[in-house]
């Protein structure tokens, strides 16, 4: 098949979150299976219009200025449609278009209608979930929700990254079950292989080699619950005073988190790094002791797979995808989205680090057997065939 993917981010251009990893790794997996994949995505400053990575064709467009962010996304979609027209002039017809999240819904539907293509739409998260399970009837959240609804309605088939998210979009947008599929994320676990000096990594951030280190990775937003972990820190420090907490995160809550850390008197125990480059992120995963996932709403939780790939145990809320694949007290601990439960989970692992390392090793075994991108690529091709034959 010749497949066009639309995404607002990738690991080879602009990276904002988990969609970049998903699109990049899935495209490479499909290419390994003999499919021709073209990814249309945003261009970073100084980047050319085209690049080829791992055999995948990347076509870069600009996110031009608009009256607001949603208008800018609209302009990006217009640029993607225009670029798609030029690509077809060089390579010929495509078999299928695959859009990722609301940011590409408009472009996906325009291409579907103008070129008569079948299309698949992957929902990685909903605006309802990103707002902490709150529905808005107006403003930008409502506009984004309507774009999500538009994408799910117009697509021939819809992919949700977990059964939890599948049920959510069926409920929110009346998306019929016959065209809605749960396909998990995968992880490139070999990226986390090899020897690492964990103590040396900690020392980069002013942490002593033997000080237990808890890592939070993701967007600093209400959905991901970074504030829940922060509120749990004083209780954790009572029995584990040398523990350090690293936030590799950026988002609209970051300044609030820094202020609250000062108010709680825990500034010396917390490191706020902002968003870090991919290589530094991998080092942090391999250098930390425990990964915390305190989300209020977690559509999938690719960070759990990345933690396991690095052999680390997770403390993860039951809110969403992780509840489906984290085996409690076998490869992690399941908790609730409140500070008391987070403190219990982290404190339990800190109290028995040998058991914690055993949980992490079991997680590594799980990603190797169940979450390779080649396996996820096979499932995705199954959805493509359903869309083409439906």
C-alpha cells in the first residue's frame, strides 16, 4: 500500500508529545513490512521541505500564523492538502490516508473527498480527557471537540489507542463500534538497551548517585496529574527524606507547580527540567529508579512502555489505558489519582527496591513480547484492510 499519514509532530521534526513517537515508529514499522509511507508534518526552523528517514518519506509544512491556535492548525491543514496534491504529481495515487488526532481532521477529510480515498483516523486523546474529564459547551475546548467529532464521523475506520479511549469516543461522539478499533501503542525497546551509569546521570541534576529518584515525564497539564504527585511528595519524604523527584515536563501548569513546590517547602527535592531532548529523556528513564504516572485521564500511557523498556517499575493510576495492561504488583503498582494513593505506591516501592527492580524486569519482558512496533504495525494494517474493504 501507499499510505499518507498526517501528523502535527514527529521525532524527525517538531516533537511535542507521544504522538511524535507513535507516528514515527508506526511509519517505520509499516515501511519494514513493504508499504510506502509518506508523513506530512510540521517543519522545524531551518529544516528542508523533504527528508527520508528509515525509508519513510517526510514532507514538512509550516504552522503559519493565525488569529488563534485553532486557526493556525487550520492553516497547517491547508498546507498539508496543498503538499499532498504536489506529492501525488510525483509518486502517483495513494491507497489510504491516515490522520492523527484533531489537529489533522480537516486535512484528512479534504483529501478523502477530493481524491476519493479511504481514510483512517487515530484518536490519541480527547479534549474531554485533556481537560481532566470535563466537557465544555463553548470556547476552544468545544471547537476542538467538534473537530474530533468531525474526524471520527468522516473516517471510514477509527483507531483508539486503548479500549478505555475506544469507549470514551463511542460515548462522546456516538462513533459506532463496527468502525472503532482499539490498537495499542508500541515501544522501540532496543533504544533503551546497553550499559548506563545511573549515578552519573543523576549527578547531572545535582542528585547523589544513591539517592532514590522518581521521574515524571509528560505534559504538565491537568490531565496528566503532575500536581497530584507534587502534593504527595511531603508524605513520601517523611520516611524517605533523600528521595528526589524529576519533572521532565512542560506545559501550562509548570509555573504553578514551581510555586507550589516552594509553598510546600520541597524545592530542594524537586527538579523541573522542562521538555528535554529525546536522548536526554532516554538517559533519564535509564537513570531513575521509579516512574510515576499520576494521570487523571490516561488514554494509553506510552510512558509506561518506555519505563518498562528501561527496566523500571511504574506507579500508575487506574484511569485509562494502563489499567488494561499494568499487572498490579507484577510489573508495577496501580493507584488512584489522589496524593495519598500516590504516596502509598511510591513509598511501597522505595521500601523494597529489590522488589521494585523485579517489577521493572517483568515490565521489560512484557514490552518485548506484546508491544513491539512490528506487532502494532500488523494490527494497524488489519484496520487499513477493513477500511479499504468496508
